[in-house]
């Protein structure tokens, strides 16, 4: 094992740890967004909002939080 191999192994290990951490954070955020989206829907229904409108409100919330405007899509990043 040369120094270059050791360095590459170290970098690979760090990359793996960072990717795992990022995946865990994204998963936790997605669960939180799902819970809040459900709360938007159930609270709207409890307040007397019709089902279709409550569903649209929850969908609007999910879309705005899960896919915020201004963030490049993965496809756009890969094309560059």
C-alpha cells in the first residue's frame, strides 16, 4: 500500500460517511415534511374545509417544501 492508496482510502471513507450522513438527514427531513403535510390536511378537515380543498392545501405545502423553487434539479446538475 502506497501513500497514494492510503490517501484514496481515507478520502473514500470520508465520502462514504458524508453520504450516509446526508441520506439520514434527508430521510429525517422527509419524515418531518410528511408529518406536517398530514397535519395540514387533518387540521383543515377539522376546521371544516372540504376534503378536496384540504387535500390541495396539503399537496401545495408538500410541493413547496419538498421541491423548493430555486434549487436545481438533479437532472440539471448532471447535464452540466
